[in-house]
């Protein structure tokens, strides 16, 4: 990848992020700051726009190379819906630095005018109950149902929250993508959809979650209970097996652990499977792998089309970029794509936060509501808010 700066620290690049002028992607491998737009990837007229996304990105990178532009990479986000337009650009300037480090950087509390849950907590529990009934009737085996918080806050600036997220969970994937028209997508995802670096391919599906506790003993018990949970292990197996099945079509020597492990963020425990392999055809880019995997059952459900239909029926809002993918890919095919969760979209009038939970046949509506509340806490804490009071 061509970069203007390869000596910056992650902290310097995170501090240099400016909403509306740049985009940021920070991972355990390093931090990228993309400034300005040289060329945007054009939209597709196809109803399945993501199917030819890797080809369109390759064409745009070819244009950049022919024009002598020094940055040969695209950065941005891809929506949940297969026909929705991605926001991917070749930046004017791309700087690369070290991975972020843990630091204390509390966000300034947001001046909130109102908070409106969509749906209401009762409405979300009702939707989960309907989904459980549909699963028991055989319509599908799993669906991920989401809810949102719509926060009115005039003059909202996402930059302090982005810095707080990067310092709180440096082992995750902190991002802030300029969506244009004064809108920003930002968050801190714990989940790597897929990366490709040279011939090495890595995916880290997460499914099955539990809220963390401030009490160390209780926290350890929750992690152990999650690892032993038959319901959560089944939910996780559905995701990890599908990810492995897709990657087997592109990789050789794929290594898939037989048992999941437990990984933690500042707010949540997750069941995790770290899958690694070697790409069989070096012409297959990280973005092509990502579009083949997206959406996984961790954010949609299974079977995919039946779960999509249930989401359209049961969720009273458009997900847009939530549960899509965010990251970068370069002209060599290397790149990283995280699942767009623990996120919000923002403009000058406020923001919309999202969280979801996987619903299976034995899901409890109250427990799924509590899980989404805990997940919303990642963003709410970075905003200086008390998640339990707001969500």
C-alpha cells in the first residue's frame, strides 16, 4: 500500500481525525487515516450491487494508477442490504501508523435534547417473541433482530467519541467513515469479518454474547457460563461453520478450531473462533472475500434470504450501514474488513445508535433486550452517557 506517512503513531492519526474531512480505521495491525476524496467508487445499477463491488473497486484503482495517483487503496463502508450503495473512496492522502494503545480519553457528555428508542423496549420484546414463534414454525432457524436509539443533539461532533472508543478497546476495530452530506458512520467493532495480508487469510466470527460485570468474580462466572451455554454455543456454531464453508472455496490449509473461546471487550464477552488459511488464488482480494462472506449469520441469520425477509418484517427502520462491513483494500488485494456493529450514524443534529441480538428457538425476549442494552453501552459510554438509564 502506498502511504504518505508510515512513521506516525496510532494516537497521532486518531488525534488527526476530522469529521467531514477524513475517515479513520484502526485495528490491532495498525491505524489508517484517509484524507479527502480523489475518486469515489461509482454506484452499480444492479439490484445485487455488492456482487460486482470488487470489480468496480479494481477498476477505480486502475484509474488511480493510470493517473499517477500515489494512493492505491480504497477506504470506506458497505451497507447491509445487497442493493444499497457502498461508500468507498480512493483518498487524496492515506497515512498509516501503529495500532492504537489503551488510553483514557473520556468523551465530553453530549448535549442531548431527546432520546427515542425504535422500537420501544416492549416493541422489541414483542418482535423477538414473534421471531421465536416463526422459528418454531420452521420459517428459518435464526434471525438477528436489532433496535436503535435516536438521539437529538444539535452540533454533535463524533471526533471525541471516536477517540474515546479507540482508547477503550484498542484490540478491536475503531472506525469513522465520512458518508458525505454531513453524515458520519462511527463505532468500535469487536469482529473481524476477514483480512488478507499476502497469502494469509484470517476471519474471526463472533456469536453468543454476555454482558460483563464490574465485579471480577462475577465477570469470570459470566464468561464461564457463556462458554458452557448450549444456546450460545449453537448460535456460534451456525456462524463459524458458515464462515469456514465459504472460505474453503478460496483457501487451502484452512485451520478451524474445534471449540470456541471467549474474548472480551470493555462491555461484553463473546464466543469467538479464529479461522486462518492460505489464499489459493492471489488475484482474490480481501474485498472479494468479504463480499462472499457478507452477511454472516452473526448479523443476519440463517437461511440468509428467509432471515432477511424476517428482518424487513420485524424491524421498523432501515439498517443502512449497520451490520454491513467497514475497512479497506489496496491494489495488491490486501485489506481488512470488520463487521459494522457497535456503531452509530451521526449528523449535526444528532445520531442513531444500533444494537442487535441473535434469536433462536429458545431465545428469551427479556434476555435479548438486555443483551442489546449492554451492547448499546459501548457507544453510550464513549458519549459520556449512562447506558442503563438511556437504553
